[in-house]
C-alpha cells in the first residue's frame, strides 16, 4: 500500500468525513506539509492551514515562507498567529524567562510543546472547525508511548491514537478541539522521501532550540529499530489500550486561570506562566 492509500485508510477508520472542517497545524516542516498535501489529494474539501510564528530568528522566517508557499500551492487559506504580537514575546524569550526561574529544569521542547498546544486549541476553536490535524508520525508516536512507559505513566497514553479518544459527548459545548493525525502509521523516513519526491516547499532542518529534550534521547534509542518494530510498538499499545484506559487519570476539566481544557485545576501553560511571574514578584 502506498502512503496515500495508508493515510486514506487511517482517516476513514477514524471516521473523518470528506466534508469535515479541518485545520492543519502547519509548522513548515515535512510532516505537517505532507499531511496537508495528502488531505487535499485524498479529497478533503474543507481544509485550511494554521501556522504559529514562534519568532525563533531565521528559522521561523524560513518556516513562515515555506508555509505561505505551500498554502498557495494547495490553494488553501492560511491563518498565521504571531507569538510576539499576540503574547508579547517570541518563544525564545518566553522560554528563557521560565527556565531562568526554574533552575533550567524544564527543557526547551517541553515548554514550547505546551505553549503551542495551548495556542492551537484556543485559536482553532475561534475558527469553529471540527478537527486540528497535526503531522505526528509513527516515529513520534512510538517515542511518546515509550516515554510514558519510562516515566512510569502509561495512563498518559490513554488518549493516543490517529484521532483523539477523549472527545466529549456534547461537542458543541466542549472547548476541546479533537485532534487527528493522518500520518499516525507512517514512518518518518517514508514521509521525508515522499516530501522530496513531490518537491514540497519544506524546511528540512530541525528547530535550532531542540537540543536537550527527553524525546531526543528516546529518538536515538529508537534509531536502530526497524519501521516494522516501531509499528509493533504502536500496535501493541493499541492492544493494551482498553486496560490502560481503566487506569486513566482524571477527566478533562477547565483551567481556573485561562478557562482552557486542562487535566488539573490549572493548565500546564498557566503553571509555566506562574513560574515566570511568581519569582518576579518575590524579587521586588
Ligand atoms: P512538534 O511539537 O514540533 O513535534 O510538532 C508536532 C506537530 O505540531 C507538527 O506536526 C505540526 O502539525 C504542529 N506544529 C508544530 N509547530 C507548529 C507551528 N509553529 N505552527 C503550527 N503548527 C505547528
Ligand atoms: Zn490555563
């Protein structure tokens, strides 16, 4: 089965309809670009792009350029969220503010990931769309599952899958926008090859700030594992899912500070912001 057929099958099995309104979270990298390209090619009609300009110097400038180019190529609308304009600072500045006050214990990618997720959900909700599609691939998913195991928290995997599993019954009232991962079963090297063969406008270099994450350690640990074995990790996880779900952590609530979906009373993003502010206040 080629990549297009595999993605088509994944989306069909996940129950995503051709007329559903889907916002593709476009980073400028190969994965999300291939996800958007294939969604369009397979015949999903209501898709648009959403890009967060993280303002990480030249890297972000290039990502933005490629995303604009891709959207023109696919003839889709593109919304750009500029962190500096909307939140007062770019990712580097925001992150170093948090890290300097937490003894550098929180890693770059952990902070960036939490903030990007928060922005995506909030902004896409304003657009009144059905789904957020991301470029997460088979390698990402095998890494996440193993990370949760190594951290002793397999229950954090209870929501993993090609489509969010915690979709509330009353979708209209919920503030959580379900996620879909069209490339869930596609290995990263296959995506890179496909992107190059289609000559997609893509930034192939990774983010210059991704230096020290736990995910990077797991990624190198998985480097010598075949794609078949990566698939086995994900497939085994799917078999274990019913049992993992029984140990699931508390239901989704809303954050007391910002009102966004959260696993606890205060969401991860607001907890990071508190670290930044509390210490400032103590210094005065
Ligand atoms: P990452 O957290 O960098 O591994 O990215 C995971 C997914 O999040 C990507 O495949 C994209 O769909 C989305 N994403 C990452 N960075 C951005 C960004 N700057 N703007 C919009 N979506 C993004
Ligand atoms: Zn919050």
